[in-house]
């Protein structure tokens, strides 16, 4: 499989992550609210941890995942990251995301993930997408709901964060749900 392609929406460009993004990622991870519900990053952020994470991510094969820098088209500035972890045997992918706090509440992540969903079903021909968030992450819950993910259950104390176990809500979107979501967004008649 070749490198995952760039995606575009009205306001955003989703381009493959690069080693030169490290400094900007460290800067954005310096905001406590961004890391509050993230599994692998804890405040205060350690730049060396970001370096190791990024090198690991850049070494992964496209068969196993895609990582995109979410770029504000107008400013040509990295404002977040989204990932798609692939499970080829089950034709499944899991979506992850985070955004610069100063860009929250403008519908940007919903816009970005809608493009990842398009790509997942239309081009990668996936059968299913997974999305999870820790209980209490209302913004992430709203992103899942607005996009048409179905709530399927909860992993009790499924993630360990900041020394405590947190319940995790689990969502899924099947290819048939995607068709329904497209109709709702007026993209098919
Ligand atoms: C989750 C996150 C990516 C959302 O990005 P965003 O661009 O602000 O998302 P959107 O604007 O598309 O949608 C957010 C929705 O949550 C709502 N929301 C946010 N905080 C809320 C709160 N405390 N109570 C109620 N609704 C809330 C917003 O009003 C919006 O819903 P609406 O469009 O119905 O009004 C962003 O908050 C973030 O980066 N959080 C930190 C990292 C993180 O938690 N990542 C996800 C891990 S699963």
C-alpha cells in the first residue's frame, strides 16, 4: 500500500504528518486541556516523549495506520492531528484526534473527521470504523454524535489516565451507517 493521500475540506487540509511537525506538536501539547482526555500524553508534556512518539508514528506502515496533520488552510498552520489505525483482516479502522484549544467549538474536528470517514469507506473500502472517548469528554462525544456514530457500549475502567481508571464510551460506524449519514448531510439523494 502506498502512502495515504492528502485530504481537504472547506477550511482544512489534512496532510501526512512529517518529522518537521515536532516543534509545533510540543507547543500545542503544552496546553493542559488538550491532553486531559488523551491516552498517551500527560501534562506537563515531555518533549522527548513527543519525539519518540513521532519517530514511532512515522515508521509505521500505511497498511497499519494513517496520521494526518490538520492544517488551517488560510494560515497554513498545523492545528491538530487525526489518526486512522487500521485492522485489515476485519476491514476496520479506529479514529483518533485532537485540536489546538484556540480552535475548539468551530465545528473544525467534525469537518476534518467527515473527510477521514469519506476516505475510509469510499477509498479504503472499510466495513467499520471505531471511535472511543473517556466518559466526561463531552466535546468528543458531540463529534461522534454529529457524524452519525452509534453508541455501542462502555468499557468499564477501560483506560488508565493520570493514575486512575476511566470508563470509556465506544462507538461504531458501519458502511451502511455511512450511507445514512451521507443522506443526512445531503450528499446523496
Ligand atoms: C474533542 C475535540 C477534538 C473537538 O474539536 P472541535 O473542533 O471543538 O469539535 P466541534 O466544534 O466539531 O464539535 C464540538 C461539539 O462539542 C460541544 N461541546 C464542547 N464542549 C462542551 C461541553 N462542555 N458541554 C456541551 N457541549 C460541548 C460543542 O458545542 C460542539 O457541539 P455543537 O456543534 O453541537 O455545538 C477538541 O475538544 C479537543 O481537541 N479536545 C482535546 C483532545 C481530545 O479530547 N481528543 C479526543 C480524544 S477521544
